[in-house]
C-alpha cells in the first residue's frame, strides 16, 4: 500500500455558536470522509456536541465566542473593523482559538485540517506543518469578511505569529461550498479579492455540502 492508498486522519473544525450552517457542513464532510474509510474527528463547541455524536463521529471540545448578530446592520467599514477587534479579531479570542486548535491537533494527530469559519485553525495547522483547507462562502467576503479578515491578520501579527503561518488564515486551499455561477469570485470587491487570492494557492468550488438526507429527501 502506498501513501495515496492509506486512510487519512482528518480533523474538521467548525465555528458553531452564531450559525449551525458551519458545523453542518463540517459534519457532512466528516461523514463522507469516514464513509470512504478515513479516520476523522470534529472539533466544535460543546453546544453542538450532540450534532456530532448523532452522526457517529468523534467530537473534540473547543471554546467559542458567543453569538453577536449586531454586525449584520453595520455597513461602515471602519465601524465593522472596530467591532471585529472586540470579537473575531480580538487578541483574547484569537489566542484562545489557537490554543484550542493546537491542542486538538496534538491530541488527534491529523494528516490534514479542514475548517469552516474558524479563522485560526489553518494557522494552527501551519504551525504543526500540516496542510489545511478552509470552507467559506465567497459572498461573506463582501460583508463582513472584507473587514474582519484584515483585522484577524493584524491580530496574528500583534500576537507574534510569524508571517508564514499567519498568511495561512484561509488555508492552503479555499473551498467554496457552492457553484461558481451562484457564488463567483468576481462579486468580491477588488481589494478584498486581491487579498484573498494572495493568501491561498487555490480557490475551488466544490458544490453544496448538504447532508445526504436533505439531497435525497
């Protein structure tokens, strides 16, 4: 058996407390990997542990910031970036997320890390010399990630994370869970598109990550 034939160990990491969409996608991806004979684990907040357990998947607990719907009404970039510095880009949250993700990686020992809106999971993977993939809807880079992403990168620098690792905030490959026609890169503002394209080696549309029961029901 060569390396291409052996089962992989894949760690899936999901943001979960503001939306169940991210954990649903990572659970679906993990289920498909497990069905293909790979070893998987899903890292997420304790509030969604049952969602992982019901799929028969191993769960790893990580802390998570609480819901904050206020950003939805913010159109001013400066205001949104200031808000991000108290939330997803706050030094405390970023440091705590890296701590939990590094622990999960060290405990599970994956070959690859796949994450959905955990903006430091791929940075943690890089710090352990692992390849990583992130799952993002491109429309979120129109709002709010056009403001949040630069702040996360600034916070990583502030925390002393080396630029090589910090620039993996979107992973080695960015996976878009949609069709190119419905979620095109061309809809992202040029400055943000340039930033995103400069951080990843590939942007790949993979189609919706929907549970089998929803696609066939």
